[in-house]
C-alpha cells in the first residue's frame, strides 16, 4: 500500500537504482541446465535441449497457445482442491471438515473462491470499518442467494413427490438467478464473461462436484438476469462430469448409428405408456432411418436376461431406455426397473447394471426414466458416484443423458427427436443437447422444469457420434 501511494503521488520510493540492462539472477531451483538452455534458445540453437516448462524464452521462441473452449467449474473441499494443484486457504466448516471451495479454470487461468452456498463468509476481527461493512454486505448477499436456492429446492422436491405445486414462472426465474450468482460469483464471473466473449457460441461449461447435495442441484436452471436468458439455452453448452479413475471408451465416429430402444412397464408399478412413446419415437426418427444414418431395434418388456443378450451380441451405439428408474436418498442405491418373467418389477442396479452395459462399445445411454440423473453417495471412507447415470458414466460410457425430475411423454419424445436429429446431422453431443432443450422450450409451454430436467454427462463435449450427416451441422 505504501509503495502504491508513493507511486501514485510521484513521491520517491527510497529504493536502490535498478539497471534494466543487467541480467536477472538465475533461480537456484532451476539450476545451471535451465540457464544454459535459455542461452542456447536465445542464440538460435536447436530447441531440443530438455528444460523445465517454466523456463523463460525470448519472444521469438514463444508459440501462442490456442485457448481451450472449455470452462470448467469444480466444487469440493479444500483437501480435494489442493490435490488438484490449486492453492487455497485453510478453513473448516460447521462440521469440522475442510471448507468447500469452487474452482474455475479457463485458458490456463484458475480462480478459487470459498463456496458460499455451504456457508457465508465470516467477518474477520481487526478490520477497519470500511472493510467490515464490505464483508458484511458479502455475507448478507450470500445468505440471500442461499435462502432463495434452498427455499426453491424444497418446493421443487415437493412438486416432484406430488405433495406441492412447484414454482411459479417468477419464482423459477428468481431461483435461476440465485443459481447463476452462486455458481459464477466474483472473479469467476469475470473469467466467465471473458470466456464468453472469446468463444462466442462455442463455450462448453463443464460442472463437477464431489459434494453430494451440491451435485444434485439442478444447475441447468441457472438464469443470467443481465442477459435475460437461461445459460443452457443461451450460448453455453452445459455438461456435467464426475471424478473417476476409469478411462472412457475411445470410439471413433461411425457412418451409421445402431439404436436399441429398451422399454419396461411392470404391471405392479404405475403405467407409463411405453408402447405409445416407443411408437412416437420410431415415427420421429423415420427420416434418419430412411437416410441410412440410424438403424433402430426394439426390446419391449425387457428382462435382465434379454437385455444382457441384446447388448452383449448386438453391437449397438446407443441404448435408449423408456421405463421406471429408482434412487434411494438414504443409501444412494439406484438403477433401472426391468420385468420378470411374470411381468413384475425387477430392479437392476449398481454393479449388475454396470456389468451389463459398460465396456460394450456404447457411444451413448439415453435414460428416459425418472430419478436416473440424481444424486451422489458418500460415506466416511468412500466417495463414489451414485445415481444410475453417474454410475454408467464413471464406468466408461462416454455420454449419458438422464432425468433429474419426472418428465411427460410428449416432452420426452420432442427432446429425443431433436437429440437424434442433430446427432444424425453431425452435431457434437453438447450442441445436440442444447438444441434439444431449445426444441422442447419452443414446442411446449416454456416450463423450465421440462427442458432443464434432462442432464448430460460427457467426457468429450465435442464428441460427434457420426462422421457424416443429413445436411451437416
């Protein structure tokens, strides 16, 4: 502060003179090898000398890097952030665990801030009155957004359970504003604005959280109040990710996609009209079939044995499931509901579901079933992806689409038709997802809970499932 005040007023700093022509001292950590490499580069020698990537070079040798079009947001505690190589301040929350942080990365820049959805910033002791008021204002702002998010979530969950009426249009917009502010705050918002201006309509926002209930929040509803637009139907491709040690299935784009439509409607569960929805889906995909882009097979009233035989022998690119899903809030247990030989419900989940569907060459799993896009599970010893979509995605299926809320048959068909229509025209998985949201939004009653219900988990946002398309996208 003293240096800046003297510099702004023109007062002398009282520092020893600095010679700009004198060389800077070599860091002892770098060693003589780095200095020799720098001298060789500046002298025009062959740049094959091995040197650490932090070694400086003259402007002539600097190769400009192409900025990535991916803006990543990661929410975790301080220990997890530190393991990712981002230095953050130590702290503890009310439960004694490391304080949660949100980290944003884009184009080589990284920003880490306390995640105030978990707790608002505390007012440190010893601050001057101006700083104290500023921190108190931040605290009040965080509490406002936090209260708005939790209040709206309570109403949404009640509506999903059939015990409430959900949110009005105005309440939904306010909820989206609170989500947007909480996800993109302070320096993260400034980095996001820079990324948007650079990437225009090709910005991929990849969201990852290892905090279970944070991951379960419908961030797809985030609403940019300044631009008066929802983020995921504006100019951003919103994608979810999970932490997993399993590599993704590496599959080259195909010239034709083989789609297996699997349906299940056990007689001991509420009716879903799977026959009608399958027929509508087949009708919506007829142009792609005629063009030779898509080949569709059906497996109605699927049992686990029949599903295993079809997936194991069918060489399918896409699995499209129509039926019931399940998810247990307390245990994290989740999966798909198939049928027994008697037509009653048969729950296929966790390891059994992964064994049947993973490492089968599937390019995408489209799960049109309630609760398939929900939740994480964790214990004191283990943190693992939970929810059927997260399980399949973490085990190697490169693209998984699932539902985080119940969705009607008409909206589901519109969404699926648009997804396959754009994929068949050569669009990326992220673009197809965004266009499908726009299709549902424009062809239904604009209810955000309808077009924001599907979630996309994707390893490569620019993955294209086909090498050619109808008209090309």
